[in-house]
């Protein structure tokens, strides 16, 4: 009975010591000051928002990050403040063991620059609006016409196909959206206009255009045409 009691007492003492050390370490760690911030951009070739801007959101306009204790941080609030920036697609904020406040930021990717009655702005990969940046100018097609909730999703689909295809991305520099939601496009190196028509069978129409272009570039006939009509799904109609 005495042996059993002594074993129980030792276990209780060990448990109390562990709890004390854990509480002491946690309290000390919570009161520890941060040493620096670090902003890392991922999945983007160009920066449309500066690390300085993100850093200001991280430290919430405080003069020095070293004045901030870990226990005073609200990581969810910091993440939301960065995610609310119109240049940011998604952000993750955390603190490392050694006291570095890190922000991993994925920026929005422009796929077109729009000129309409509202003004000029970018469309990102999801078809959402994105303001112009003072840091960089994206080399993307210029879009003319009125974008609405009705045509935005289909237009974004067309622009994504252009953006993902190396040939189309280099070749198509302008897209015009008319009142009937028909598209006309301009080419980088030739004067002909591309009559794309309705935003349906998008990949099929572009495949027809690429096949025509490769054939016409070989026989040097591209300079002869004023219009390339892709409205018909199984043929390309050219007008001189």
C-alpha cells in the first residue's frame, strides 16, 4: 500500500512539473517579441503589389515589429486585411518558432486589361476586377466594350484560353465586345480582323484559327486578308 502511494505521489509530482514547465514556456513564448517580418510572393512572374505594402498590413502601422509581442497578434485579422487587398488572391500568415512573422502571398494574375465606361482596369484569372498597378504593367489583351454580370463568365473563359496558350497569348492583342456579346479580335503582326462571334465552342474556334494561321504563314497569304471569320465551327472563312 505504501509502495503504491509513493508511486502515485511521484506520478503526481511529475505531472505537476510537466504542467508547470508547459505553462511557463507558453507564457514566456507568448510574451516574446517578434524579431522581424518576412513577405514571400508565390506563383507570379511580376509583382503588382509591393512587399512594403504587405508589410504595413502585417504590423498594422506600428513603427517597429520588434515592439509587438506574440500574444498581441491576431493572425486571422492580419490574413483578412491582406486578402482584402484587391491585388491579392490568397494569403497565409503565421509566426515561426524563432519569432518571424511571415506572410505567404499569392497575387492575382491579370489576363486582360479592360477599357469601358467605368474606366480602365484588369480582369484576373477568375474574371474579377483588379486595379492597375504602379509597379508593373501586364502584357495582356486589351478589351473594349461593356462587361456585365451576364457576359463576364463567358468572356473570362475566352481570355483564359488565350492566356494559357503560348501562340494565342503572343498573337491576340485586342478583344472587342459588341452590344450582342459577339467578339472581334486583333492580331499583333497583321492587319486582318478576327470575327470570333459568340463565346461558344471557344477551343474549337481557336484550334481552327491556329491551323489556318500555320498554313497561311507558309504560303505567305496572311497579308491578303482583311477578315478571318471563325463564327462557323467547322471552317474558317477569309475575306480579302
